């Protein structure tokens, strides 16, 4: 009876009824059936876990035992990127790009293979040695030695730390003006002094990786060679020029001096720059209506001033009259001011004539021709006529190197050739009398 009652318990669906148990009461039969069911479920769980590749361990292990908690995975260190290897890879890529640019920019290249013409972009296999004459020509048209070899952003950081502008020149091998810049401008001693004193120089061609990226980012256009100045503080292009206007060294010196006169790294970034403050313009004075005299309102118009006040008001006028008389007497006693020199005749172009750029105290610039045999005094006379000041008050000086032309060897009688001012910028200053 007890066994039958135990065997009559409800079974889960799809599970066969347990066989009758031998012996025992109703409680024993029910306990045996439950054990069989648990075993079947455990077997199914184990089979599913095995099919999924999960190691369940012994099924009869007690759950939630604190002594059986899995030990933590031991800490370890690994390296996903090797910085030394990455740095070497970048250096090799930069070196390969520079070598390819040098091959493209070579002026005289071998003529017995592809890429022989100057500026060809597919001359990567031109490894044949150039003849001696070709090597000399290539050296004549080579990039300047002060060209920064590093990547653009590295040069930007260097310029920022040194407080200098970044002068960028994007070349195109097919355009002769690019080669003329290397030969006539960047190799000029005056230009070299100006650039090394106030700029860092970064030259690339339009087919190099960084040159192409620069042209796209700063929108250089198709008028190459391209010359511009970048502010390293804001990475903004401050000023740009068509490089074909720089093919003469004296013109390049004027552009550089003009830029340095207008902009300075010691001042805030230029207007319209992301780091600059809004420009504040002075407001105009309010218009004056009427006669412009001040009128006191609120006083009794019929009130008479005492005699002492009248005497006091007349005293300043008398003092002012005496002062004006003394000033007029002092000016009359001064010696008359010497007149400025008349403008000498300018020699014709060619022959021994050289060009010298003169900058007036007002900032105006003019270019004047002189004969190499003319004395330096001739330049002083021209400066006196331009500034409309006496010859004795005129001083002339060069910036790079900085020297006064009055103090050079030979003085005013030294020749223009001895003064070494051809193609240079000469500053005109007027001394106080």
C-alpha cells in the first residue's frame, strides 16, 4: 500500500514512469523515484555541457562552497606594438620618400632609362651614376642645406619651441622656377641669413607624401612653386606668395623684410587667427556741434566777477605771450637747416649696374641702380633725396649682417662693390638734429 502510494506521484512530461521499488514504505518509494529523476536530468545537463565543450566537473560537488572558488588569473604584461620597430619603420619611410624626392628634383638625370627627364615622377630606378658634369649641375640646383629633414608636425613643434616662423616651399620639378629658387634665392647669403635668423625652412615637392598632404590641407592650388609662412602657434597659413615672383634674390629679400615688419612672434597671433582675440578698433570722437566753446549752465549771468579774478585771468595770457616770444627768438637764433640733396641720375641697366633696395623711415621701399664703381656717398645722396632730409642726418645700415655704412672701411668714399650691398636691403634712418 505504501509503495503504491509512493509510485503514484506525478512525473514530468516525456519522462517514463519509474519502476516499482522493492520493499520499503511509501516514503522510501518516493525518495527512490526522485533520485532517478535527478540522475536523468544531471545526465542530460552533462551531455549538453560536453557538446558545448564545457567542463562541469563532478556533478555531485556541493554548490556555493567558498573553498572551491576559482583562483584569479595571474597578472601578466605583453606588448602589442614595438615602439623601436615602429620608429625604425617611420624613419625608413621618411628616408625613402626623401630619396625619391631628390631623384625627382635632380636637374640633370641619366638619359638612358625611364624617368630621365628632370622632374619625372617614375624615375625610381634611375640608380645609374650621373656623369661628373651632371653631378655639378645637380649640386648647383640642389635644395638648401638648411632645409629641415624632419616631418612637418615635428618641424612645427621645433619652430614653436624656438619662437620662429615656418617658411614652406612646395616645389614642382617640371617648373624651372622651382630649380631657379634653389640656385638663385635659397643659396643667396642675405636670404640665408634672414631665414636662419627668423624662420625654419621646410621644402618638399608636390609628389612627395607630405608635400601632397600639405597642398591638400592648405589649398596651395596648381600655381607652383608655392611659398607661404605658417604660424607654428596656430598652424595657420599667415601669408602666401606665388613662388615665380621670388626668382630674384632682392625681390625675395623685400618680401621677407616686409613680412617681418608686419608680423612678429613676440606679439599675439595675427588677426583672424584661431588663437587671436577679436580686433578692437578705436571709436571716433563724437561730432562737435555749434561753435565748440564750453558754456557753463546754472550760474547767474548777471553776476559780475571781482577785479581780482579779472586780473588773474589776464595773467596766464601775458605768460603765454612771453613764452611764445621766447620760443620764436630761440628758433630765429638756430642755424638754417641744410637742404636735402638733389636726386642723382640713375644708371642704365646692364654693365656694372647693380640693384639695391632702400627702405625709408615711413616703411616705403624702392629699388635703385648703382654702378659698382660709385662711392657709398652716392647712395647717401639718393637716400637724402628720397627722405627729403639733409645729407648729414642720413644713416644707412644693412640688417644681415647688421652694420652701418658710415663705419665700413673706406667710409663714404668706399665703392658700392666694396660695401657689398648688391641685392641687399638697406635701411634709411634720420638722426635728430
